[in-house]
């Protein structure tokens, strides 16, 4: 009698397991009147796939605290709030930025969209020192004005001023360094 029972136990177990697995459907496999098979997921918020770039700024005291090459990364502060956060290239690395830029004015015609490369932006140690010498005791703010002269890339021209501009005309009157200085896209590196 025990042989008879043992021979049929294994096939019965497999049949039960197959029936159990086949009755469990993935939640995506269920189709109802509310979710037709052709329904697509909603696209991401517009601020994440495209938008207008802003003039960004920091107070000169914060920028003067940098001692080395400055490396900036893009960060979304709100749905459409693209800005930059910067780190002094020093050891040991601190995950919190040394400098967070604030948004000022939108720059008409300077945009980002699908296909735009968002890499780090770098200001060399020599340029950091030059900017610090230019703004020390003269200017209250340092401004980062975006341009997309390089297709599908973003860079920022550095300018200085003592007040926050309220119009683009005022922004055009910001003081530029003797030699144009940019926060440029960083080339790939071996880490």
C-alpha cells in the first residue's frame, strides 16, 4: 500500500504546483475596461524633459571659500527648477555640496530638452583663483549665465555684479572678466 501512495505523490504535487502557478497572473496581465491593452504610461513631468535655463548666482563670500577646481552638477530643486550645485575638488570628498546656486532670471531661447547632455561642469583652479581675485571686495554676486552655443550641451558664462538683475537688460550690464570664463562641460574621466 505504501508503494502505491508514494508513486502517485510526486505527479500529484507537480500537477498541483502547475495549477497554482498558472492561476497566478501578473497584475499587468489583467485587462479591464479601465485599462485597455493599448494604454501607455504617462510621460514624465515637462520640467524633467525640457525647459528654459535660468541665470544662476551665488554670493561672492561662498564662492571665495573655494580653494581648488570647482565641479558642478545639475540638480532639480522643483519640478522645473534646474540649478547647479558645486563642490571644491578636495579630499576627502563631502557628498553635500560646498556651493548651491540660486535661480534668478530665465534666459529666453536657452533651453534643454531630450538629447541634452547633463554632465558635470568644471571651473579650473586657475579660473577659480582669477574669479576670486576679480570679485574680492568689489562684487557681491557671481552669476552663471547659460548658453547652448555647443549643440546639445550646456555651459555657463561667468559674470559679476552687486545687485540681482530684475530684467534681461540689467543682466546684460553685468561685469564680465577681462577674459571670458566659462563653466564648461567636463570631459569623461577614468575613475
